[in-house]
C-alpha cells in the first residue's frame, strides 16, 4: 500500500521541489467542487469507472485533454481513502481519519461524478449499465475498479471480527481492530497471514508484523509473544535483494515464518486459526492465537467476472506496456483491476497513469501508442516505527531504485517519506 511512485515515477526527487511550495498544501477538506456533480448526461467522451487513485488521477488528466463536462467518473462511495496509511493505523502510528477525504473534495473540478454502481459493461456497443438500469455511452473508457476483498471465503469471517483479538489492515471497518488487538495483547501467539490469491501491496501483510514486534518490545511483552507469519507463498518477498534483507530482519527479531500455509477458517470464539498446508493437500493445522491479523483473499470486482473486457480470471485484459485493451482499442485499464503482471500498489498506479495518459493521447490522434510501462512498482516495507526498506522494482523483479543509496537497508528517512511525505504527495500531486 504505497504511493512512493508519486515521487519516483510522476516526478524524480530533483523535479519535485515545486511540490514543497507552501501554496501547494493550502487545500481545504471542504473544497467540494460544484462542477463535480451527480451527472445526468448519457454520453461522455471519456468515461472512467472507479474513484480510487487510478480513476481520479486519470479523470484529471483526461479533463485537461477533452475539456470540462466531457469526462465523468462512476463511483458510488462518498469517501476516498488513502489506503497505504492503514498499515500505520493498524500499528497505532496514525489515525484512521487522516486517511480519508470526502469523495467530492478529490473529484477534479469540471469532471462529472456519477454516484452509481456499474452493473455491466458492453464494449461492443461502447456503453456501460449502471444500477437503476441507466445506460451511459462513451467514446473512450478507462476501467479503474480496483480489487475486491473476500473475507467471506474464510470460514468464520467476517462475523469473526465481532470478537476481540482479531483485525485486518485491509478494511476501513477492521483496521482499528488490529490496533486494539495489539494493545490488548497479553501472551501467546501473534499470527499474521498472507492468502493464496493476488493481493494489493504484497508487503503489507508482513509490515504489521514488524510493527507489532516493535510495539511488544517497547511495552515489555515481547518475551511472552510467539510471532508467526503464515504465508501461502514460498518466499518472503518476490525480489531477492529485498527478500534477503527481510530474512535478516526476521532472524534478528526471532520471528517465525511458515511458508505454504493458507488461512481457511477462523474460530473466533475459541481464538483458533486453521491453516491448510499447500504442499500437503488435505493436511490442516490449528493454531491458538492471542492476536490474529487477517489478509483476506482478493479478486476482481464482481462486475468484471465473465465480462467481455476481462481475461479468464476476471482481470481487465490490457497490453502490459501500453495499458490499452487487447481487443477493444478505445478501452483502457489501470491499477489493481488489470492483469498487469506487477504488484498492485498505489505506486504502480502513479507510474501507469503517465504511460496511460500518453497512450490515450496517441489513440485520440489515431496513432500507435509508443510509451511503454516497465512494470515499475514500489513497496515501502515498514520494519518498525521509524524504519523502512524501500523496495522498487520492475516486471522482471529487478530493483528499479530512485535514490543513489542501498535501498535494501532499513532507514528512518524512508520511514518519514512513507508516513509523512507520501500522503501529502498523494492528495496534492497524484490525484491532481
């Protein structure tokens, strides 16, 4: 859950000086744009599905190309969240309110906001259907619908969150429960999970483990805790340089990692977590927990399943270099809902938005897209309350670093960039 790409991809550090000018930060949380209205039009030159980071960033870019009133965003939510902050909310370092803004305040001026849910896509007829059986047509379509959480695929959830000792940093309803479970920890197992599905920000499930370890050390409870990371993966991280650094952290702090373990059931009344062994089908393990952090299974939004714009798994089927749809040349995808073979992070969205902007510009001129997305993504791996390993890499899982230092080292400067600078850049640069 990172927006470091807003710094490293939208603009390199030396070119970001303008962002630090005082005027950049004078933004009222009540600055609702009258032009960002609930639209009644049935046709737009550019229609954007989704009001997350990718949708808002691209609607701002498109409005500058085709003019006010010609772009609309379909988004039912009243609130826009900067989700990368939830790692720190779950660890007690930030308040949940700091991650939220009214959707109207981030919607670009001159872009129509359609407060509705997409129910079907018909790219052959250049239209989408919304709830209440409303049809909206388009010339160009940008799909930025994000990723869906599926707690219900774990037996005992989501109702298990009504019990103590369990939380999840992936949901606005459960992230504060993580901090409560950590504060209330007495002794026993603290278990952190990683599901057997694609996830957004693959580093986040272990970031909260490192924060919990440090918190328990500061409060004198670490000697009574057995901290365990049960991951469905076979490695701690997909890029070797950063994986090696994380394994050193894990060794130094006496953290237990169990690979190929997938959470399938939570017995919240008994404080038990059940895992399947992916290497031994049919074999399960039951662990008692004093604290449990759940990373839910995730998948494409329901509207994309079996959709003409999606691949067999339900992800928007786009060219990995141009982000243009493989079948429909006036359809494009960005962010977590696509089948781009890179980590699903806000940093990836920041990098993708620049490429997609150029792609659409050329398509509008009946020219072939030329700018290529290299798979850049980033994950500031929070390893403590003032430490971050800044992972940046490409499609080939090769480091693609911004700074002239060894970014696999834990650094306080990178923590402050993650915790303080990135949120400001997100609200005041990426979304605009």
